[in-house]
């Protein structure tokens, strides 16, 4: 964590963050290059994260989790993303699934899944996007229909599912009423179970296929996949919140989860920008041109100044959004602002660090090359910058109606 930023954190938060910071320095940063180059799932690192209890970070203690608030979780994600954003990707969708269960799940669902999720024995994915639909969530086509056996048959194709192969649970948004107007009133969130790391599910999970992972420019190690539901049978009790409470309520549930998800992506932007600043500060004091370290050229110092200033602003907005959510204050506007400023800052600070590295920034021998491929994802996931501006604009007008 940057020493010179004004920190309003509690002693408990400080202890957790110091632990995660050390873990990142010792286990993630030295190994990220290996897993990135091979696009290999970082199994060893994930096992250690399970031991540290990170998969249960926000899961209540009664279900075996740490029961942390969003503000503390946000600090953890900053740290993990300083190491490698793919690592935060492994727990991001899991965190959203746990949030959905904790907030909207019924007692049976919580008892059944949260203890295993807290240990990381079961990992979760969440799936809205489809090949033809991302931003316009109400346009999804995947549907579920109740059969005579009382189960819902799910058919359709999902896209860009982070942890799509290794997860055991997918929080899946589908259409349950095609005639609903507006469309969001006919959408339901199902908790679909699957075999982790299995492409072709069989037995009780038959009808769910996971095609080979999508090849990406960055964000390696954590898999992004399609999911093909073709006659997959899901029991009615796996509707989030139960059939009575949850049928046709999925859109609102998912949008609520996306709000905390946006704070989480903002934290990733802060984390990757923090790492880029650290690398730039180091390199610019080592590299000499025209007889002095490049950090002594005013143009480079100004770049460093802008990087640190933007980072600090993004960090403060992100932490404010998390604190507001914890305090139960409406924070949709702030979460959108945090996601927008922190993801754009992540990309800009990484690009400045890349420029400061000159030609070496283009070499795979320097960490910044990976950050440069990783950072753009944050502009897209959990709603693009254009979508954030739409959210911010709409909420601003709602709050300031004349
Ligand atoms: C690596 C990766 C991991 C992902 N993980 C997940 C996941 O786990 N689960 C999941 O459900 N999804 C996931 N996504 C999908 C992601 O949420 C979508 O890609 C994103 O929401 C954008 O949707 P799209 O790609 O369909 O773009 P589109 O919606 O087609 O948008 C294309 C462009 O048009 C712009 N645009 C769209 N509508 C408007 C408008 N009304 N006004 C102005 N501009 C507009 C967009 O901002 C964008 O620039 C992931 C994506 C990636 C790349």
C-alpha cells in the first residue's frame, strides 16, 4: 500500500492488508510471469488463498467465512490486483456469487452452498453475457421453461464466463417469461451446479458443455469460457431465493450485485495503477539518459506526478463508494463513478509507466508488458466506460430533478 496516502483504516484492516501485501510480494508477483506466459491456472497460489480464508472474505462467520465488509474486501482486491489482476479475477465472480446468496438466497441455499464457498471447495462464476449481448442485459436469449417433472429446462449460450470451467456453481441469468414487458420483469437467476474442470457434464448436470477457453490478449491464467446449456435440468429450488420469491426477480438481483462488482473492478484499477506507479518510480531512478536518471528530467517527473495524483483520486472515490455501501447508503452513482475513474486511471497509469520504460516496456522481460495487456479488460468488464457514464448521468438527473 502507498505509504504517503492518507489512510483511514482500522487496525483490523491494517493487519489483514499487511498479510495480503506480503502474500502478494512473496507468492504472486514472482510467479505471475510464469502463469501468464503459459496461460496456466495458478493452482498453487489459489490453494494458498484458500488457506488464508480469502474465498470466504465477505461470507458471514456463521457460514465459516471472515464476515468482512466491502471496505475491507476492497482493500484486499487492491492488493491482489497490485500483484496480478487475474488473481483477483479468480475470486471476483466467487465474491459476487457469495454476495447474491447472502443477500437474496433462502436459508436452505445459504446452508447448502456458503460453507463450501467459504473454504473455496466450491468456486462460483456468474453469467449474464451472451455472444450477441453484453451491455444490453435485457436482450439475453437464454431461457428456462418448467417441465412436467417440476424442473426447469435451460437452453441457450452464454459468453465470457470468468471461471467458466473451474467453477462448481454458475449464477446464471435467464429469461423465464418471454412476454414480460419490460423484459427485465421476466428474468430469473438460477444457481446452476456443474462439475468443476469438466468440459462435457454428465449425469445430473448433463446438458451443460464448456467449450475450450477463449484466447485473450491478457488476463491470462483465469479462464474465460462460453457455456452451452442444451436441455440442462435445474431443480426449481435452485432459483435464487426459492421459486416463490425468486422467479422473475433475477434482473434486480444481478444489478444489485453488479453495483458491488463495480467497486470491486474499481479496486482492481487502483491495484494495477499502484503497481505501475511502483515500477515507474523504480525504473525512472535507475535508467540514465543525457547523464542523469530519467527521473531527473522534468517531463518524466511530471508524468510521475500525474500518475500518482490520478491514482490517489481513483483510490479515494473507490473507498468512498465501498464505505457508503457498508453504511447502507445508496451508492449506485458512486459505484459507477469509482468504476469509471479507476478503470480509466488503471489504463492511463499503466500506459505512462510503459512509456517511461522506453523500448524495454515492449519487452517481455519487464513486468509492465503484462500490465499493458491486462489493464484494458477493466474498461470492459462489469459495464464499459460508456455504460458507467449512462448510469452516472441517469442517477445524477434522478437525484437532482427539478
Ligand atoms: C475477459 C472478460 C471477462 C468477462 N467476464 C464476464 C463474466 O464473468 N460474466 C459475464 O456475464 N460477462 C463477462 N464479460 C462480458 C462483459 O461484461 C461484456 O463484454 C461487457 O459488458 C460489454 O459487452 P459487449 O462485449 O457485448 O459489448 P457491447 O455491448 O456490444 O458494446 C460494444 C461497444 O458499444 C458501446 N455501447 C453499447 N451500448 C451503448 C449505448 N447505449 N450507448 C453508448 N455506447 C454503447 C460499449 O460501451 C462498447 O464500446 C467479460 C468480458 C471479458 C472481456
